């Protein structure tokens, strides 16, 4: 239905609600120029113009939406400048939507050799508004806006072609219509604010880096970062790659530090120690100058991360690289030892039955000798102490290669010899237990070849002496007769009391 028309004489836009009824409205169709008949005696929703002589074309109808939107903006008292967001120098800049007060609105306003659908002057910005129903804004016009830095926005009403005009106008009011900034109203201000921020940040980085360099000169020492290098190998017929730590990081003490270069974007120092040296570079700008790659020898770079913190990294590392073959050799030994330990632990758990048959008479003697088994009927078979019914995983006990019950009993006896509430080292306890019942013949090799710092929690339980004892003691810890501490454990009461059987 047509709601907007042009005044026959002034060619100004007229709304159906503002004209006389019938042909006396003196209006024409903005598209085909036909005289229009105003039918505004019905209610406000159904009143409309109809063509007098010609047929109403689809073009006549679509243009209504365009005119309605134009009219909406021109007559608005305030205008919501929609949210602005764009990428600049790799950063996302945003400005939230803000209300502005409309000072002046003009339709089909001339801008250069183009005309804007609406030219709106507000207290915050003057802005060209384009309303798109079927055709997007011409590229040339958009470029003209950008080139001349004329704030311009395009609203896309193509989704409203089949809706009543009011619906589109309501959505425009609620800022729900899709829009696209052709040239953002506050672009220059945002960019200049951002550039100022970047400038301040650069100054901040320069200051921070210079201070860091000064501190190195003062201390004559520097923390050298960790270095891991990739290493590829074959595993089960497949190519795998992994990183190997060739250097774990640490403080390097220099005999002397010389400042070699002090330029506006970087500082280069030469740190000498013994008869070696390291280049230490502080980057004041976030790029590595070409001359750094010409430096002969090892180079440590200082850079800034996203949180504006200084971090260091190896840029060249000829010396550390020489360590790789030996590290690979150790890595292979580590993997093989660990694999072997896992196999042995698995076998140990599987052969529990066998071990119990082998060790049971030794255990029974131990029970009687240590007064844990008191009976009136010596013919009865000795039952297991109740505590072993809640036995935890015994995987780590593989090391002692003895029936787990006997192992834990011996452990309890050794611990009970220690005074209450004194710290007992896990490793010492391991050694004592090993002296008592021995260790698997392969354990010594395995323990020597694994790299303890590289083990997972589960792997530690299999090869690390302290962890093995910690895990073996868990059965007593759950009864609260011992207490774990970081550097050892403490005995609270008797462990052997839990092993006693009376019949
Ligand atoms: Zn028409």
C-alpha cells in the first residue's frame, strides 16, 4: 500500500495522514508520476493512496519503503549513531553506539556530483545516510565518501520489501536494521587515539627495556632462557617429532658486559665469561633488525609479549645445538628404561599369585616372629590381616619383586622402628627396605636411565624411589597411622598394630 507521495507542485514528500481526501490531495506517484487518490477516511492502518489512471507497479511499491525510511531519518529528533568497529594496524577498534541530537535533515542532498538519500546534521557529526532496498550503494560513491572523509552509513532494508512500512520504521527506531558504515563517523578520532596509545606503549617499552638492560650491566649476570629443540624419530614405523630440552635455563654470570650498539630500535650487548661470549639484544621495536642475524655466535633476544611483559628467547644457539646428539641419546635411554619398567610392573601384578606361593612361608614365619600372629590352634591356615582387603594398587611394588603382602609387612616393621612424629625421608626408607628384601635386578639400570624431571605422576610411582615408598605407604596413610609431608612422612602410631591377628 502506498503511504508516501509527492506534492504535485512543490515535489515535497507527503504522508497519507497529512493530505486532503481523494484527488484533492494534489499528489503524484514518486515513481510513475500518476495522479494519486488519497483514501484516508478509513482507520490509520488501512488508509493509503491509490493510482488514478495507471496500474500500481512493484517499483511504485518498493520505492515507498525507500521514501518511508528517508522520511523517518529526516524527521527524527535524535539519531543513534550505530556501533563502529574496524581493524587498524592489526588491532580491533570499536566505538559503542551513541545518541546524537538532530539539528537538520535534508533529502536527496548534493554531495559532490552525488546525492545522499538523507543528509543529517547532528550535534556529534554530519552524516550521509543511504537507504538500500534493492540496490547497494554505488562503489564510486562509497569511494568518494571515504576519500573525502565524509561520514556515511548504509541501511539494508532489502529484508523488509514484503512487510508493512511501519515494521521497517519500528526496526529503524530500535536500531535493528542491518547497517554498514561506508565511512565511520568517528574514524579519524579513533585512529588518532589509537596511534597515541601505540606511541605511549612504545615509549613505555623503551623505558622498560632500557631498565632491564641497565640491571644486567649492574648485576653482571643474566637469566638465559630454556631451549628446546625439535627431534624427529621413528616409532612403530611412524615418524614422530618431539621437543628435547637442550638447556633448562639458568643464570649466567659474566666477567664483563660491553655495550656494543645503542640505536633507536635496539640495544646490543656482548656478555663475556671464561673465554666465551653471548650476544644479548633488547628490542625496543617489535621487529628483529637484519643486523641481529649477522651477529656471530649465540644470541639471546629480549622482546615484549601481548601483556607488555619482557621475555627472552634464543635467537641463535650454535653452542647449545651441539648438545642435541647427547640429549637424544639420553632421551632414548629414558624411553627404553621407562618402557621396561612398565612391562616389569605389569608382569609383577600378573604374577601376584605365583609370588604369594613363593613367599608365603617366609611371610608366615615373619608374622610369628614379629608377634603379629597369636593363635591357640596352630593347625589353622594363617589368614591375611584385614588391612590387606583394602589393598590399593600394588603396581609400584614391582621394584622389590616380592609378594606385596610381605613387602608391606617389612615396610611396616621398618617404619615402626622410627620414633613417632619425626620426619622420615621417603628415599631413605626406600633404601632401608631395599637392603632388607632386595630390588629387582633391572631396577638399578632403569633408575639410572630415566630422567626424573620428565616423568608423569603415574610413571614416577613406578621408578622414583620417593614416590614408590609414598605409594606403598598409602594403605597405612588411609588408616591415619602415618602422615605425608612434602620432604618426608611422619609416623603417628604403630603400623604393625594393623597387621596383628589373634585367634
Ligand atoms: Zn506509480
